[in-house]
């Protein structure tokens, strides 16, 4: 991650910077809040600001917002003055780090705020196939569209592709198109010139230029307004962008990865997404399956999250009990990996004894994972039955499936040929010919049941 430190670099703050660098952060430094806004405006870029709490953090955040610069802030200071710390949080800081610094605390805050502790955890063949394709295309500069339900880990896959690409040493920039208001997204992506709008007191470099040489992730691209879609299409085709209020294009060298939890082909049919943009983005499609379709990943991910949140909360690591593993593996996880992560965070805090047992793994409403209501149980059973039935047909020929369907229907009708033919939608003569063919081949046929047989 990219860390911009704001304040006098002496004593304890300098020690904190060294610890951040040891934790893997790329650190830049300015001394004043004006210099911080200028650096961000000029395209230096940062994933996190670490600011001395003696500085005017509220003014810094206000200046950034006026320039449409979105970057989280953590405050730090010697002595841990409770009033100053509280003022910093009220001003908009996400966290407060007391100085002298603690290496574990620095690492934990960086990981929590930047949310970068998200390695690929893959055990299931379905997900292994996706990652194999990701490995195959990572070295190219082709645009990639990553699709899948909300919470499946699309951004994690995008970061993996970047790390495997020839741009891995360059910047990875992520923009959530759904989280930024429409009137701000254009400036966020393409930047703006001085005077382009009220509050634009200087030129601002956007994410396209900030990501130059690296990778730009457009998260939830389906939420982008149609006018911006046209501008994005030109940027992808021409490899140049126009700043808001700008008079000449700016060349950029980036690889674009986009994600969507919606069916973009349907969005094209609905007229809410440009077909030509879809083709430009979807050179390669990586479909990340929902967690319920990759059962072998569930326990592996649960174990990873258990270790992660044990460390984050300063508690001892506990293994999962056998019953907990079973409960986890059979739950549907409609919220996918995000839901599983939240459940394991709760489990780490609620667990007692030497293991994380099933009672500690609870749903958001506090109910145990095993305490499914009758409707949920019925839906789960029906889904599992459907999946089992589908798997049973795999590998059979059409003729074999037809034979099984005819025989099962005949058995259901207690051997009544007329009723079976009506259900199957075929003539009684066709049914009799089929049954004779099966009987000649030695297949057992359900006999008519006395007077019930109308044939």
C-alpha cells in the first residue's frame, strides 16, 4: 500500500514510518496539510494518510473533499492525549495511533484501513480452474471482466492478476464506481483542470493518470452512468483521457480490469450498458463462482479468517471443531466469502474452550448456524436434491436418460400405460413400442396394476 505521512519527521513519527515500511508500505512524506493536498492533487497518490494530530486534520479532509480527493486518514501523536485523539476522530480520522509506536499495532492498522490482507485461498477445483485461466492471461495487457455475485472475492482476483502481471511493480488503483456519486466519478477517474467547477482551485490528476504504468480496477462497472461509459470507451480505445475542463488529451498506459455482480449482457439488452464497451472490457471473462459452488474452499477460508481475526484481536488461535467444520461446509453462504468472513470474526470473539465449536459460529441475528428455520431447511434440502439429481444425469446418453424417465414415470403411474403416456406427452403406441424395446433388452418393466390399467 502507499502511505503518505504528514508532519515533522522526527523522533517517534520517524520510528512509525520505519515500522510501516517494514510492514510493506511504500512511504512518502510531506510536512504540511497544504503540501499533502498538493501531492494528492498532482497524482502522487496514496491509499492512506498518516497525519500528526497537532495538524488541522479537519482542514486537510475538507480541502481534499473540495478537490474531490478520497483518501482515508489515520491520526498519530505522542502522549496519546485523549482529547486530541477524540478531536482527530471527530474530524474524520479512521483510527488513532499513539506514539511511541508499536510495530504490531502499526501493521494491524495498516491492514485494517487498507484492507490488503486478502491472499488467495483456493482449494476447490471450480476455483482452481478460474485461477488457472487468470494465470494464463495475467501476463497480457488485455482488459479483463471479472463477474460473480456480491462477496465472492472479485477484487481479490483482480489484485492477484495484477501481482502476476508485468505491471506488478507498478501501482494498482481500485475505484468503486457504485460508491462514488455520479457527479464526482468523472473527476475521480479523469481528473480536472483548475476552475473546471466550484472548488477546483488547481489541476487534479485522476485515477487513470495515477495508475499510469499499472492496473486500474473499475469495481462494479455496471453502476457507471451512460455518459461516462462513452468517455471510458474512448479512453480504452485511444489510450488517452480528457480531464474535466481540459483542452487536450493525456496519454495513459494502463491495464483495465472491471468487475460486476450484474449480468452485463442483460444490462445491454435493457439499454443501461453500452454493448461496445462490454466488448472492449470483456476480452477475457473470469467468472468467480459463489461459495456454495466451491465447497472445498469453505473450511480453508474459515481457517484463514480464524487465524486473521485471532491475531487482530489479540486472542489465542483455536482450531475448528469437527462439528463446526461440518456446519460450515453445509451452510449455503448466500453472502459468499464476505458473509463467511464476518461469521468467523464473530466466532473468534465468541469461542470458549480449546476449539471454535459450532455454537460460536452464528448468523448476523445471533442465531447459531445450525438453527435454520423450517423453510430454510426445506430450501436447502430441495437445492441439494436438485444438485444431486443433476449430477446423476452427467455422463449419460440421451437414450439412457429417456429410458430412465419413461420407466420412472410408468412406475409412478403404477404401470398404467395410458396415464404414463399422457404425462410424458407421447402416444400410447409410442410408449408401448419403447417398453417392448426395453423388455427385449432384458429391462424389467412395471406391470399393470389390475383394473387400474386402462391400456
